[in-house]
């Protein structure tokens, strides 16, 4: 990051070792541990917020209601990675990761 890191949060364990970071430079990043290479991989999302990114929080990994069923449980699908960010621009944004890319779903 080119500015201070203001917040960070670990992803739900179903996604593996993934850390999200919010920065004063307006970006957020994810840092993912790749066990195959024993390396941490950084993915930076530029211009997430116009002035600065102040917070980050992960959504739950399971869809609401998927952990309980009339049949007594069972497998549940892990939903796509989602997180929200807050910024000095008075905005809260919901982000979704699909096909290796973070896109803003809602502001």
C-alpha cells in the first residue's frame, strides 16, 4: 500500500488463509496463502474508495439457511467470496470475487 493500513480482517476459514486490508491510499487488498508454493499472494484493488479506505469486513461463507434443513443437515455450498469496505468518501461498498476478479456489487 502507498498509505497507512487502517483495518484488516481474516476471511471465514472455508476460504483458507486469506487476509483483507483497507488502506488510506483508497485501495483494499487480499493476501492469500498458496500452500503449493508456500508463498503469500497479494491482490490489490485500486481506487476502491476515492479518498481512503477505512474499514473491511468479510461476509459469512455460507448462504443464510444453508446450514439447517428439514432433512437434518448435510453438505452446504460455500458462497462466493464477499466483503464490504468503508471509506472517507462516505460510502460503503459490497465486493464479490468471481473468476479471480473483485467487482463492486453495491454502493
